[in-house]
C-alpha cells in the first residue's frame, strides 16, 4: 500500500471537488488554517518574502496571493507592513467564491487587502502589475502541465519575484483531504 505514495497523487482533495455544504466548507477552512499554522506557512513567509522586502529596503510593496484561501498570509504581510512602517497593496486571488468573500470578511480591519475572484491560469492583471506574487499550499492541486502554466502566469504579473510554499502529498494528507 505504501508504494502508491511514492508517486505523485493527482486525486482531487475534498475542496477541489466542490461537493460540500457551507458548513463543510467552513470546517475545511478552519482545518486548513490549523494546517497552515502547523506547517509554518506564516514563518516561511516571514523568512522569505518579508525578509526580501526588508533586505531591498522597500517602503512600499504590492503582493498578489494566487489561491489565497481565506487570506491568512495577506494578513500576516499587512500586519508586518504596519509594524515596519511600510505601505502595502495586497490582493488575494481566489477561484472559489466563498474564499474570495472570506478574504474580505476576515480582513475588515486591514483595508490594504482586497480580493478578486479569478482563475490563476488566467490572471486578470497586466504584466508586472505586482512587486511579488506568492502562492501557498496550492501548486500541488495542479497536474504538471497546469503547474507550469500557473507559474508562468504568476511570473508574468510579478516585477520582482515569486515565492511558492507547497508540499508533497503524503499518506496522512491523502487520508485527511481526499
């Protein structure tokens, strides 16, 4: 049985299938927030993107988060920008309407965060529209061709760089999310 985990899984996760009730969706979001915290995505963001912004001595910056979920990492970036006296323009891009709405609802006190509902494979912004483009725990949802396509789109709208935080699916994640 374990040999099946030696190869990449392309099986859809529960949220990818779209066959959930609003209550199940909310439960998944809460669970994903716990997973994000446990896996250290906020820490990874601080040690990569935010460290790069500080190193570059940027007083203002813009970030697009592709597949932003509920906007957790955008809120981390917004709070850091305020703490370090920087101006931030932060946009969460989400295909899922509930997630796109959740970004705004959970970021009410952070007007520097906005949300757009769109497909990451066809990002509705011009070339070089953002300083940075990030993506967290999303890339593994794509097959190889889709992953290359979305990375190309992200690169197209990024002026300074891309930051991708992801994982390899493992047996525990397989049983939890499929």
